[in-house]
C-alpha cells in the first residue's frame, strides 16, 4: 500500500530526531567514559601502617541489635579513633578522581557464597589500599584480601554478612590500623564532594536495587556497598562498584546514588539512615 507523502515526511522527521538523539547520547556517554580526570594519589596527614588484626582489638559497643562477642580479655583496648581534620578543602575542585584501585567482589567471577556477600569487604579493601598506597594487581591478591577480611569479621563480630557503616569503620580502624576514619550521618551531595576533593575515600552503604545498575544480577542486591572516588564537572559521581566486573570508574547520577544510600538498619534497608564512611 502506498503511504501518503505527508505520512512519509513526518515519519522521516521523527526517525531523524530519534537517530540524532541516540547519536548525541552515545557520543556523550562515550566522552564521559574516556575523559575522566587524571587520578590523584593519596596524600596522608600522618603515617598509617597495616598491622595484624589479632594483635590489637579494642572493645566495641554494639551498633545493631545483633550480639557482638566480647573481645578476648588479654587483648588491650586502643584509644578512641582520631578525629578527622576538617574535610572542607579551601576551594572545591571542578572535578576530582582519586587513585583508588578497583576490586570486584567476585574476583574469579564466582558469584556464589561467600562472594555474593563481599561488597563490604571489597569496598574496604579498595579504600584501604588507596590509603596505604597498595595495589590490587590481580584476582589472587583481591581474593586473598577478601577472605582475610572475612576471617577478621567472623572473629570480631561473629559474622561477616551485612556489616553496618559503624562496623565497616571498625574493619578499617582495627584490621588495617587506619585511624582517620569517620562515620558521617545524613550527608549531602556537597558533603560527599568536599570529602573527595580533600583526597579522602568515601564508602557508602545502599539499598542496592535503588541504584538501578543494569549490570547487577537483577533485581539487584537488597543491601550493597561501594566506593565513591570522584566526580565530574557536571556533578556525576565516579565510583568503584564491586557488585559488577564493569564497576571500575562506574558513573552514577548524584541524586540517584544519594537517594539509594541507606544503612543496614537490621535488614529494613530502604528505611535505613543515610550515612557515609570517610577514610583518610
């Protein structure tokens, strides 16, 4: 059947608009993936070194309803964690990209237990490696690091799954001996950017399904954790998301990411408080 000329003209215009929009979107996405800011190494206000997690283990008041075993009596208590210096840089850089190495939570692509629950461990491993100037060169290094953190958690807490922001901070302080760790509640997008601009790694817990990451095993994790390592000029967050092998330098819309940020909250994640862990 012959189509009217007016119909063909309108159809052609619509097709051109759609194609033009698609090309512009693809070009913008491609540019955003290849034009990240240069990475910045960590500059420490003091020296941090990694020590054995068994050698020093202070007591910790429970931060959830779960029971935390009392530490062994012979293990001495440590002083309270050092208060972080102000996290507001003199001027907020237009864009920042910290040199935080990437670790996927399933380094050998085995997404069964325990690796399906290793987002917290992977996030801690990435942030600590940045602070301690260590690399994560291969799957074997990452796998060994994840399993070592799991062993520490099981001894320290009695479990390794679904650690809260406060518990995750304990891993950084006690296992990695990083004193400059702060748990900041109700952060804003500006707060996150200020911490990153000051050269600090930011870890956030999230209601994973609200992140809308297309590379997650759908519908996505109930509870998730990731590292925010930078931001672009348009405000887009640069992250290392351990929940996918495509998670290195993964870009999240700032409103989407902050909207998904929630602490464990006893399993009621979507009603958990907004919180970030600032490291360094």
